[in-house]
C-alpha cells in the first residue's frame, strides 16, 4: 500500500544551527502516529515543513487534501459564527452555498456541536474551540491531518472528548504533543524527536513503557 505521507532527508538550518537534521519516515493510510520530544526538539517546525510553511531541504510527498489543527484555535476560528468558519473553506473550494452549509452542519453534528452553529468561537470554552477547530480541519475530508499540541491547556475531561473525536477520523494523522496519556490513547505508533533528529520510532505502547528512553529525552 502506498504511504499517505513520505518524508525523506528533511533538514532545516536556522542561525547556523540544524533545527531538523535528516528526518525520514512515512505514514501508512489511516495510521495515527504521535510525535513526542522536549521543547525545541523541532516538532512544530516539522509540521510546518510538511504543510509547506517553512523552506527546507529534503523531499516531502503528501496528498493535496492535507489539513491541520494548530495549538491556538483562535488562529483558525475567526468568522462571526462556527457555521461560517466551517463553510469558508468549502466556499473557497467552489462549493455552492447550500451544499457548503449542509456539509458544515453535518460536520458540526458529528462533533455534537450543531446546536452551537450560530455561536461565535469567542463565546465557547477552550475545549469546545479545540473540537471546533478539529471539525473545521475535517470538513473537507482530508487524507492527512496534522495536529500541534491539541490538548494544550485542556482539562482532563476536555482532553478525553477531543481524543474520542479524533479517533473517529479516518484520515492519516500525525499528532505532536507533550501529553503522553493522550498519545497512548490515540496513537498506535510513536516517533521521538530530539535535537532535530528521530531518536526512536516504533509501537507507541512499547516506547511509552520505556521509562529510560522517555527520561533520556526529557519526556518524563
């Protein structure tokens, strides 16, 4: 089966220092992989490179249908209502307004947020805004979904709800997070990044049970 995402020899240097140094991996269709590492390891930079928002050396093969959920949902939710937020990418893609509205309402319904369709994101809790950002990312049925610290500042209940929502997606997913419990619940594979290099890559349950490995890379 052809991988959904292929990254080969990805490198980026900033101020004379390698931020990413020869990163290579691939993700299979439907796979959910976690990306863990200490602050400054290069996790967010890697996601931005995959999205094409940073210039870098190397090769990235990804589907055209790629979406992302950033750490701050306010960066993605800015329209007068949630319905408007979810309709926007559909309208920009050329869908007529009635079809875009129906698709946006269906996405909100799947996330149990259809009752909030006419509410602005600014009036929602952080947990609700994060789930709305995920609904926005999935409204066009992307093949690849990138998430950057999706549970940052969420309380445990909100994190569980977000995890359940994420698990319902059929997209290939790459999740950068410090939340090891969240990664254990949602990811079958874990990639540990430290000082711009991949230090471990394997089954999430195995790597998350290796306390020496986790401690050695500042994860516990």
